[in-house]
C-alpha cells in the first residue's frame, strides 16, 4: 500500500509541475523583456549623459585654445583664464634659474595674454624644492621669479606691470620627499594681481 501511495504522490507532483511550468515560463519571459527594457533605458541614459553641450560662452575660441584648455571655460582676463588657456607656471632644473625651451614657450603665451589684457598686473612667485637652507632657497626663488619677469619684459610687457616675490621652499605645490614632488616645486608661478 505504501508503494501505491508513493506512486500516486509522484504522479500528482508531476501533474502539478506540468501545470506550474507554463505559468513560470510566461513569468520568466516577462522578466527577460523587462530586463532588456531596463538595459536599453540605461544605455540611452549613458549616451545622453556623455553628450557635451556648449555653454553660452564656450566654443568661441576655435583652434586658438591656448594650452589645451577650452577657450571661454573661464571668464576672460582672470587667474582661471590664465591657468586654463595659457598656463601659469614654468619649471626649473635642480639648483637652476635658467629658462628651458618649454618654459620660454609658456612665457611667450603669457606675454601674448598680457598684451591682450593691458590693464592686468601680475606677480611672479619664485619657488624651490625642500632641499637646502631657507636663505639659499629664498635667493634661488627670487632668481627664478626674476628670470621669468625679465623674459616677459623682453617680450614687450612693461616692467611696471610685473612684480616678483620669492617663497623659497615655504609653499610646496606637491608634498613629498622624492624627485617627482621636487620637480613640481621648482617653479615660477604667474598670479594675476587683485
């Protein structure tokens, strides 16, 4: 009798399973369609968010965008404009104050920018890395700032528009005790006077 009961329960389980399967398949097909729709929606959102739209003052600079930035991304004649479209700093070799060709190219762009905005005055800050005494680094920072100023004056910018200051090693751009950090700290930075 027990065997017959097990046989009947097995048959009824199979019948129940056959009735459930079509409903489950319809449910799974519906879930798959919903997942596909969600994936398409997410893909569309990613594509739309990746689109770049021009602001009211962007796109006016054309191909003359300075140092790789977008012209118009900053208000013209500001420190941000100088940083984004021209470049505000030049770098120096260890214990040197002479200008590399790359530094001269940046200063040429700065001179053109200063000619475009003749009312703007700037301060050139001289900086060094952390090695050496405070006094030595203040003097080296001053030589670096003066070298940048002299280049701009030779490019036609009146000396009365440019002041210099040395911070030596007191204001590092990058904190670190390695050559990569030191190289970023050996610099002259042009700052628009307020």
